[in-house]
């Protein structure tokens, strides 16, 4: 069997054993929102941890704003 035949047979077998997709549920939206929020928080913590490990703590303003300094 060639690689193409194996790939096609694998796709056919996988489609036969797939479960049918259920309709979009009201709880699915909340799951997506929670997963997105968790991913953003985890990524933020990862970046903050990497900055701390590199001895470069992340600060919002490293220099005074020119408008505030000029007054």
C-alpha cells in the first residue's frame, strides 16, 4: 500500500467512528469564555515569570510621563 492509500483508509475509518456533533449548547459559550480567560491569565503569568527570571521586572511606566514631568 502506498502512503496515499494508507492515509485515505485512515480517514475513512476515522469518519466511520466519529461521534456526530451535537448542536451548540448554551454552556458551550461559557466554556469557551472560561478557557480563553484561563489561557490569557496563564500566558500573562508565564511572561511575568520569564521577566522575573531574567531580572527584568515588568513595570507600567519606567520613566515619568513628559506631561507630568513638565508641570
